[in-house]
């Protein structure tokens, strides 16, 4: 058993994704710790590939079954991340968790040295703040929001749970049950299931990791950066707004890189770690983190400028159309007002 462990999660539909992830970590990151697959509903025959490679397999019982209440839009598989916070993982000093839709390009040594709980702040336009993790704030579940506001400031930043790094001294005996309790307590307003729950649980306790460890390029960022082969980031994570979709889709700009990692998976020998393909100094990490955040601010400004212009034009033409109907077709005008429930 080694000091640190790298973990990913998969079900029977994401076996190749897990193989690619481990291969990328082996060949590009030079990972020297243990490897583990959190396996959800995967036949034993398919698990043999991982076991033969020396990858540990932790078979996960469902946290929520299909017959239970659906919570959020993420697959039920993702709830198995809660097992990371059980006592059995205290065998290792540090845990690095990576989602299966990630492409790794360089060393993860910084993540393996995190003290406490670390994750990367979301820069997505719609989910930057914690309130973006919830739905229907003014609906019939308003009482849940009032309850939530007593423990969280919903205007605080949110983190993405696709990349998490933490020291196991934060794990306590009741973490798993506490996470499940939050899941069921706020199930009617949760959007992202496990990510939302983890944001509540680690509210005001998480430390922000550099954006280079969870770059999720949107359309503008893609045109500015990801078309270039010299992208300085360590982890690319296509969890939102990426041209061409997930990296295993043929239309994705990352598809060739993803396939290359997958093709090398059978040649992994985790007993003999490789040298990292890329190692960034602390200064380089800081500089590129600053660059990515400023790129996001510029894109955010463009988004809201477009949104304001769009709504201005929409309202302008709506007023003109209403005036035309009122003068030329008053009965239709009155009917459309009734349909809009306008007094």
C-alpha cells in the first residue's frame, strides 16, 4: 500500500472512460501512488482488466436505487463518490479523485499534497455561485431555501466535484451518513445531486485549487486556448459547454488525445511509474490560474453584454408588435393579453 491513491468512478457504460483516465494518469502524470476504481454495477468479467493491472476495485452499493426518488439530473452512479469519505479510505494519507470525462496532461503532485479538502471553483456562467446548484428558489419548496440560507450564503462560489483532492484526516465516522442526510433533506431543490451535496457539506471548509487542475473550456475559451497544442493546463474536464461534446465523441477536439491514451492502456505497468509529461512550477501555476480567471471574466462580460442587448431588442420589438395588434386587431390583442394572464 502506498501513501496516496488516485480514484475514479464508473459504471458498466463507462469502462473505457475509466481505462483512458488511468492510462492518462500513468503515462502523462507519472503517478506513483495507488489506483482505485469505484465500480457501480459493473460485471465481474469487466472488472478483471483493472484487477490484472493492479488497480484496486471498490464495488459500490447503490446510495439511491432507480426505484427511489430521483435527485438532481446527474446519474445515480455519481452518488458513489460519498464512499470516498468512509473510514476505509483512511488507509491512505491523501486522495485524488478525477471524473471519467477528464484528460490528464501532466503531474498531479500538487494535488497529492493537499491538506484539508480542495477543489476547483466553477467558472461556468450559470453555476459560478452556490445558488446555481439549486432550482426553483421561488417555487413551492421555498421553505427549503429558507432552511438552506441558515447554513449557507448562496452567493458564495461553488466548486466542481469532478476534481477533488483531500487529506484523509478530514474523514470522520459519520461523513457518509451525513452526506446522505443532506441529499434527502434538500432533494427537491438539488440540481447536480452529489456535487450540490458536497458543496453544502464542505461549505466554508474547502480550499480553492488552481484552475489548471480543472479546465472546463467553454466556446470562447476553446477558440482562445484549446485549439492550441501548448495549453498549459494539467487537467481538461469537459463537464460543460465544450464544442464537440465529451472527448470520446469523434467531433471533440480532444478525441485524438483521448483515443491515444486509451490505446496505451493495455501497456500500463503501474509497478513502474513513468516520468510526468509536464510539470509546472508554482509560479507557472499561479500565472496560468490568473490568466484563466481573467479569461473567464472577459467571457462573462461578453455574455452579459449580449444578454442585455438581446433583451433590449426583444422588448423593443414586443412593444411595437403589441401596438400594431392593438390598433389593427384589437380582439386578438385582448385575447393574447388574457393568455398571458396580464390584467
